[in-house]
């Protein structure tokens, strides 16, 4: 790979660099390429992904949020798939997948529940009961609010 600016030879370096996430700036150790001729610095696509992950991990530390590998460890301890954990937490699909890959940072509320589950795995059972209860309440609501065919006909 050669420098996109001057065509000179590039070498890989690892140094501290600033990274941004929303309104936050953090300093992380990142690998990137530097031109030996003009000193231009740039990231390869893989280095950029790694840099972004490091920035998000640093933000997690700043806010006291669990790192991705800890989320994986908690989920495995609970013997849940990513999909099952998403259902239990009531997140959208692929949300746990993104937390675990480091792409998305979990909110504090979700982080609290993950920590609760880590402290007391029996909470899985309680969350399942809550899911069932909600399901029953929704069923009951739907039965009680079934549209009256007569009223629908009149409305038309
Ligand atoms: Zn150059």
C-alpha cells in the first residue's frame, strides 16, 4: 500500500489518537498508516473499524458501562442466545448482537439489568414471568376491544 497523497511508502504505527463519539472526545491507542515521505496519516478500513471500537470501549469506561466481552460472559453464564436475551430485555432485534460486537453502546438502564442478571441469574425467570404477564394483559385488552362489526358498518 502506498500513500494516496504522494505515492510514498507507508509504514504501520500505533500511537495515541483522539476519537469522537457523538459529543465526546477520547484518546485511544490506535494502529494506522503513516507515509514515510510526506507524513500523511490514514487508516485502512480494518484499522478504522478497530479504532471506532476502541473509541466506543473508552466511552463505556468513562460512563461505567459494561465492556462487550463482559456482556458476552453474562449471557453465556445465563445460557441464553443473543436472540433470547433481546427478547428478555425487550430490545429490538440484533441489539445484543451490536453490543457484543462493540458497535453500539448499551444505555444505562439496559446496563443495570445486565448487572442485575449477573448478580442474580434467577431474574431470568422473573423476566420470563413479566413477558407472560404482559402477553396475557395484551390478549385481554384485545379481546375487550374487539371491533364491533355493527359499529364498523355504521361508520362506513
Ligand atoms: Zn505521502
